[in-house]
């Protein structure tokens, strides 16, 4: 692990630890491939196996891409919890405690690196979708809005996975705890309209964070006004980040106390 020089600022230490996490990601090619391939395989399955039962393939591809993007973000963010848990149990955090930097900066490193890694994976998934016939109609402003919303969602779920990595007793447990987050896009408007779901599931799907993010992203990519969904999506993401950050700030000193 790269060692921050004595007396470095929190910003410099965070930059060094972001670089550390990025290098680990580059070396872990298998995880990156899986983070891309699983969403791509899901997209192929939904579009070409199930898509014909819902609508024609082209229009369903346009419908399903935002949900696939969020699914991709979930798979990518899940590795953050595993990495944090490994640092907690391998002694990396204890080593940082002996240096003149805040040990919590390692969490910043994991989180920022995860967002960068997930944006790259998301870009690859979108390129595959374009190759399959996906044609967004967004202008520059709408495209930037969709990208910003996706990045905010990635940051939100990454902070949750980082917090889960802190409380988990092992890397395997950290991966298991995040299952419910990976499940959210499936119980949303990602793959089918909410109206087609059973009544009890409609209530959940309409009031969980993935749905407004997907609806707003779908509208922006189609060149349409996202309406109230954008505000709800931002509120959900900011709220999740705030709660996860507060829990992390409370849990971290207790997990690292000697």
C-alpha cells in the first residue's frame, strides 16, 4: 500500500488512497469484467428473450437501458463493501492509524474509486446498448443531467456498501448484506411498467429510490422533461448519502478502537 508522507493533508491522503483503490481495480480484471458482463447479459436476455412479449425489440431496448445502467452500478458498487471489509480485517486500517492521516480517508479512497470505476463500466454497457440499436434523443443538457443523476445514484449506493463493509465481519458477509440493494432495480420500473405488477408490489416499486432515478434518466435520455421524478431522485440519493455517511462516522471509530 502506498504510504502517505508525514504531515500530508486529508485531501492529499485521500488522493493517494483513491489512486491505491484505482490500481487495485485495474489489477482485479475479473471483477471489472463481471461488473460489465452481468448487466450486458441481463440486457441481452431481457431484450431478446422477454422483450418480444412486451413490445417490439427496439422500443423495449430504449425502455430497459436505464434500468440496466442502475443494475450495472449496483454490481460495481458491491465490490466496495468487500474491499472495505478486507481493509478492516487485513490490518490496513491499523497501519494507517500509525500515520499522521485520518484512517477514515481510506473510505474516501474506496468510494471515489468506485464511482470512477462504475462510470467507466456504465459507459461500456451504454456502448453495447448503442451497438444493439439503442438511440438516445437527449441534447447536451439532457445528457449531462442523465449522467449527473447516474453518478449521484452510484455515489449513494457506494456509500451504503462502504458502510456495510465496516459493519460486516467478513468480505463474504459484506457481499451478502448488499443483496437487497442489488434487488432494487428488479422491483422497480426498470424492466416492466409498475402498473403491470401486483398491487402490493406496485406500492413498494413506486416508493423506493431506484424507480424515480430510472424514470428521470429514461425521460432525459429520450429528450423529455423528467418532471417531478428528477427532484424525487435527487432527494432520495442525497438522503441516502447523508444517512450512510452519518452511520459510517458513528460506526468507524467504534470498529477501529483498540
